């Protein structure tokens, strides 16, 4: 029998509702299409604060946190930025709860030289109200802005070289953290590619370190970003993190959450359409209608301004790799859905949010990274779609950018992509020039723009998908120019897209559809998929 989250459509099945940016689109998929749904949310911990205290007092491969403390020592707390979770978590954010307990412990042991750094790497600086949402009023009021601040990867005087790995990767991190007696990293693990050595070695580094693994050569050697053991990116980061942990004292606190992305009024969006109650069907129709009639900022607000009621499912602390092993296991428990057999055609909607557009618009370059980067890579073992297969996505691909957050993206898309889509050429000809652009660096350091190299990294993140897929077809694009720039084809309807895809597919193609969000991963195996009669799934 198939897994209950794998539903094979038959003639009685209702149409599926997929995200197309900040709209919802109803699509009819052919009989026999397998629709992959997320698992139900794991049960949340009943006493989160008790779990935090237990984790830091019973860490993995480390002495307890209190045993590392002494009066007068210098401690830096580093914390994940706004790029996760997606959407933001209802207050209190788990990071606030962890930091509150850690600060109380530091105070009990006479540690008063404490600073908190938002580990932004080359992401944009968080705004004060965004930081307040993560750390809470008490911590914000006590520490902001002198002892609670964003990491600045371009303040070169405040970066410290740690060393170089045997593979030539240069390790450099924030000087305050590097010169501390103890770094306590507070992580919120949204997906399996988060956390572990990536926290300090990437979150507190700069371009000098990032260029070792954020490049086309490494990204092409990643067989799934979400499965660390097959990711060359993760392998590089682990090498750098191990070197770093030999030179600095790091205590990791990692947390996992369930996938309860939608609160009660919108919970039905995570359900199988065949299982909706009459009231939920009416609510879904009303929501689709409303989204089709209101302007784009209002559509975005409906989703982005409602925090998610995630439940905390685990807290793990100690030595980086030992703690992360438990984090990964809990993460896979939530996300992995067993799927037998690859597809020839993979269909997915592209939602309104990514790690890089919280509180702004999902621009075309980020649509690309969501499709060819993140959603394509939501698998373990083998890709969901066969080599040379077709990915069909739903998104308007609107030519719109947030000028404050994504200024370097505009030049990358409209000046560089018309010249070449070849990642190696972009890397060799243009990346260094952008990295040294004084205007973009000023916007990164003192405004709220992403680092000028970030659009390059976003293009490289799509390399694995581009190298594997034969075609990408966009349904519902409001223009042809942007899809052409990205190397994609366009179709007006899902029926048209499927007809196009079948021209280069086997006579009876296997079709798979991802019903995301919430987040899921396909635990792929290369077997014979169940027959229709035994794979109707519940």
C-alpha cells in the first residue's frame, strides 16, 4: 500500500488547489497523477522551557552549559536571522525562549560581558521591529542596538581569519565571536540543510569564506541540498566548521518545529482536497475569489502578516555534530514521505515566500531559486523527476523587485542574464565586480539590501535543477520576457503545459504533483509504483 500522504488521482478526485505566488489556482490533473501531501504536524512538546533546560544540562558530547561558565568571561550568543521559519513564528519565537533561559543562566554565574549577534551572513540586515519579534520585548529593550545587532560581513576590521582547510577553504568569522571565550549558537531548524556547522561557519562569515562553497562547481555536485550526506555544499561547510570548532569554543542549541504553517482560519490549505468538509470547501472558494480580486499588496498581506502557530518538537544541545544528528532525525520524521518510483513530469505551485523575501515581494530570481533550487531538491536518495524530465510550475513571474531589499538583483536579472545564463561564466566574469561595487556594499552595510553577491548565489542554487531537468514550463506567467530570461517555456493553462511536456516524455508519462506548502520531502525509492487500485491513498 502507498503512504497515506501519497494520493493517486482517479475519476472521483476533486481538482487540486496550488499556490501561484500569492494567489491560489485550481487545476485538474490527469487520472493517475500522484499528489504528494505533507505529513500532519508532529505533536508539539508540552513544556518547551523544561525541554530547553534539560537540553543545556544534558548535552550531547559536551559538558553542561553551566560547567562552561565562569565570572568575567566573554560570551557571544549568535542567533538565526529572519530567513526562517517561513512564515515567521507566532510570539514567543522559540529563539526568545532559548535566549531568555541562557541569559538567566549566564547571570547566575556572573557572566556580564554578553553580546547577541544576528547571524545574517550576507543576508540583509534585519530591522529593529523584526529583531524584536524574534527576541521579544525584554531582551530587545535590554540589548538593542549596542549589544544586540546584525552581523556585518563587510566590516573587515571586525572579521577574523581562523585558518584554511586542507581543501583550501578559508575560514573567517565575526571578530567578536572569534575572540569570545564561548559562542552559544541558538538555531531554529526549519529544514535539514539548516543548522549544524552551517550555523557559525556560514552565519557569522563573509564573502571570503562563502566563495569556497557558494559557487557553481560545488552546487553542481549537490545531489540534494536537503540531504546533507549527498551535498557537496554541506561537505565543505563541515570541513570549515570542524576547523573552526578546534579554534573557538562553540556550544550549539538547536530546535526543531513542526509544519503547522497555517493557523486555524487557513488550516484547510494543508489538507487533501478530497477530505475537505463542506464548510472548508466554501472557505477555499471564498479565499480563491478574494485573492483574485484584491491588489497584490493586499494578497501578500493576507499570508505574510499572519504568524504561523508552529509547535516546538525538539531541543538538542551540545557539540555541533552530536546535537545536529538528533536535529536531523527529528526533521526527517516531520518531512519525509515515502514515494516509490520517479516521475517524468513534476508539477508544483510556487508559493509567495522564500527565505529571502520575508516582508517583501518574491522577485523573478527568487522564483527561480524556489523552483530549480528548493522545491526540486525536496528529496532524498534520487530526484522526484527522472533525468531530462519536465518540471511544470505555477507562478505569474511578475517583473517586480523590492528596491530596498533586492537592489543588486535588478541589475543581475536585467543586465547579466540577457548576456548569459551560464553559471560558470557569470561566476568568472561578474561576481567579483559585484562583490566590490561600493554602492551595493553601502546598501548592504547601512541599508537593508542583500549583499551584492547574493543574486549570484541565488542563480547558483538553481544549478542542480537546471543540470538535471530537460524543460521547465511556467503556467500563468503574466509576461513572456522573464521566463525566457530564466530559460523557461510558458503555457496559458495546465492542460497546455501537460500537452507540451508529453511531447518529450514517454508514451504514458508518470506525473507527480507536490502539494506544498507546508514543507515536505520525498523519501524516494526506485521500485515499481503501486497500481492505481492499491494507491488511492487516504
